[in-house]
């Protein structure tokens, strides 16, 4: 397969937004903490709930992308499904627009394989579980944010 999992969760917009904030500022620290806690919560929940839809291991079902800048050995951008275009391209994903300009604190770009999309259409319970997993990950991250 071209991609490492059936569900790719792109957090590049959140990472990129945090990187553009003033270094060491409270705003940047908060954005990084939000990004980290949301990534951890997604990592632990989404693959598990999607695995039964295709009968595969959780690790084969979901992967997080955009956690770091995608560059080659020369430092040149490599195209990936990360949730964010590089700033120099002067284009924005919907996720980048929501995090950068619309004031959303959290954002994830979801890419699903064709076989997973078909399985979710056939199994509304799996689709509901997937939606709940993302929502629960967001609530977990919010809870961590509110404790600091």
C-alpha cells in the first residue's frame, strides 16, 4: 500500500500553528501541550475502534501524521497527508484554516482508505465508534488542558 494504515490522522495544522507562535511564549507552550495531548489520545483510541471493521490489528488501522515536518535529507518538503501544506506553498488545508484563522484550538485531517470507507458505510456501529473515539480523544485533551 502507498500509505501505512487505513486511517491517517493528520495533525500537521496544529503542529505548524504552534511552531509559528512566539518561541517560549505561554501561547506556544499551551498550543504544544494541546497538540501533544490530542496526539496521544488519538493514538490510543482510534486504531482500537477501527480494527474490527476490517478484522486487522489496531496498528494497521490508524497512524498519526504531521507530528514533525516532512522533509527529505536535503531539508526539502516531501508531500504527505499531514493536515498541513508547508507555509512556503501559500496554500492551506481546511484544517490549517480552522486552526490558524477561525480560532479552532484543535484540528485533525482524516484520510480513510477506500476499503475502510466501504466498511464504515456497511457498519454504522463502527462509524459511530470511530466518531466517538475522535470525540473522546478531544475531550481527554481538553481535560488535560484544563488541569494546567
